[in-house]
């Protein structure tokens, strides 16, 4: 999961649905795009995030991870990365039960589904 300051507000709603589907078969990691934070404020931002987040989150101050991902700014972004490091699925936006959020999760599952015989999924 990747989000900037505005996107991070949408991340929490995705956590439980992601854990329900993949907690036993995938690593779920949060990454904060904090490239816009001036160097002199980094310690303060780090302390604030640690205090306010129940789960550990990686902070990408240099854009080394988030800079290489096609993520939507100001939105929650969920990336599915294969074991060999390939990006296989990307969804973005808020999770709202009763909308197409479950279809978005299904698209991630489909990206990891083994091919059916004959090469058609």
C-alpha cells in the first residue's frame, strides 16, 4: 500500500479487507510517500507517524520506492508485486463497502491466479 499525505487517509479502510483475503499468503506493507517533507521536518514527521499508526510503515523520503511506481497522488494505492518483483496489479482510491471495491480486490486475485489449462483464465 502506498499513499501520500492525502492518500494515507484512505489506507486504513483497505487494511482489513486485504488481511481477510491475503494475510496468510502475502506480505502486506504500507509505504508513505514523504518526498515533499523538507529535510528539517523529517524527524518530526517520523515521530508523528510512529505515534499515530498502529502498524509499522516504511517512510520513503527519497522516492526510491514510490518514485518507480505508477501511483495516483492523493489516493490510496494498492500494488500487487509478484515474488520475482514484477508489478502484476494496481488499484487506487478509497475502499467503500458496497461499491466496486470488492471488484478491485478481485482484480488483484485474478492477477495471481494460475492460468487455466489452455492458457485462458
